[in-house]
C-alpha cells in the first residue's frame, strides 16, 4: 500500500472562490437561476412524495405488528424503560433506530459504555443475512441494550415508545441501504427511507419533550457533482440513484419538520463506512469472502478508463462523529407539535478525506488474507454508482471535533481479523 499522508487526518479545505466579474449586471440572472433551482427542487420532492403515497409496504420489511402481538404489556415496558435508563441526570436517553445494523450496533454499544440510556429498534429485514443482525442483537443484549423487533412504519408502536420513555435524543440509522438494489426493489426505499422517516418525525414532533434528532443521510446525495472534495455547500440536486434521491428527499423533509415544528435535526452524510460487523453487500466484505473462496471478483473502471475510488471511513471514526453530533445537538424548541422558536438544523460530512482506489483496496486484502485475488476488470455499470467520493470534513472538525485517525490498511486488518473469527465460530453466535 502507498504511504498514508501524515496529514491524512487533517480536515480538507474548500477551494478558493473566484470573485464575481460584475455583482450588479448579473443580479437578475442569479435570481432567475435560484428560482429555477427552487422550482426543480419542489418538483423533485413532490415526485418522491407521490411515489411514497402510491408505494406498497416493502417486501423485505418485517410484517407490521399490532399492539399486544409482539410488544406491549408491563414486562415489555419494564425492559424498554430499563434499557433506556440514564446512569446520571447529565446522560442521554437515546432511541437508536436500525440498532441491529452495522453503524447502529456500534453506536448503541458506545453510548451504553459511557452511561447513556439506549433503546434499539430494528425490523431485521432480509436485505442481507438476518443472522448477522441477530448476532449483533445478542451482542447488544449482553451489553444491556434491548432491541425492539418492529417496523418504523408502525405508528402505534412509536407512540407507545415515546409514552414509556422521555427520550432526549433519537439516533435515526434505520434505512434501506445499497445503490444497486434500488433497481430491483424501488418500493423498499420509499417505504424505509421516506415513509418510515416521516413516521418517526411525526412521533418526535408530538412527544413532550421533543427529542433532538441525529440521522444518517449519505455521501450519495452529491450524485453527479464533479467538484472535489465534496462540501456541505455543494449542490446536491443531481442524484445518480434512487437511493441517493430518497436520502436527498430525507434532508428536505427534515428541514421542513425543523422549520414547522421546531425539531432540532442534524444530518450526517456518511462516506463508505467499513469495519468489523460490517454489511455483506459492501465491496470490501464480499471481496474478502470471494477471495477466500477462490472466486473471481469484478473491479470496475469508469467510462473514461479511470480508477474508481472511495473515501473509505472506519467505523470507529464514524461512531465518534455520531456521538459528537448527539453531544452538540441543541434541544428542540417545540412542544406537543407546536413550535416555540427557531431550532437547530445542521448537515455534516463524515468521511476520511483520503480517497483510495478500489484496486488498492484489493491489494491490501490480498496482503492481509495471504491469497491472490482472481480479478476481472469491467466497465462500471449504469446502476447508480459514481466514480469517486471525497469528503471535505472542515465543518465537522470545527463543530463536532471530528478527526478520523484510521487509515485503510489498519482498518481492514481489524475487519479481516473479525471476519475470520466470526465465520469460523458462526454457529456459536
């Protein structure tokens, strides 16, 4: 692997701005451009909401539950309250959605270790092997985190949870992930990334007190943007996939609930998260699996023959960013669905600032696994993937104290160690 830049942990900085040639002659043109952008953004959001209204529940989601079926009752309420109980008045009480997921399980464990109350929620859908999610659930259970097995689209369940626990914060990580899967099952993205998010925001706005919300957006919102590194100020109105479109729609929906109901909301744009307990649909994960099995792996190149690169970000660094966002989130200003004043609204990039070619990722895995990969270079398919991602993290560094410290080889070494141990002892989990 090439040497990691000694300043790889320093925040990226935006490029220099070019002065306008004439701030007076182009005023009308600027206003016209802004009007067109606003109009197209409105059409885009209306289209997404139209799909949401028409779409049926996701086939991959767990069936909806009724109160008293698999949740509810005194014993269940005691488990919920105990899991969410804070160790001190200054600690947080956090509802973590997608708690049995990759990022969700790591965040839940970190919060619990430092004394915060944590209640998890997950629907354990079959987008990837539910057995891995159940293994994470057992890990959380041993740490004292109860994960409610339910779907966020169950409004009665959410009302019940907010009745039982006065959550100070919500860490919303539940989502239908994956760029390519959207071409097979687009309804699942509307169901999980839009409908479920709205349902959560509805429950949060009516809660008293209203919780502060931190939620996972995605670097995918930058879409076809070619300016690098990606900054929170860059345009995000050119999504390259339905997944990206639903995440962008989520950011717009979040802004409306912040504006109308006074919910404190922070969006986090994750950049290619990897590490132990990761997602099997991610390249580093299935590359490891296929290399060990002697199967051929596909390495994509861009239409111009260039290398595909990603800003791979280790899970521990992402968790630090998530906790930093929770700790700096201001209180919501509404009560019972009524806004009492302006509320905090933020969006941050959480990346590593060091894009690495996928070919280098494979070379590191070959070194760690001590196996030569059987590679086949193919043109990048037109399925929503983008050529590269690169995060500008200046804002997160300034406001959250976010500073990633794990280079790709170090992070992959930890992943490979976990992978070999987990899959050699899978039956014990």
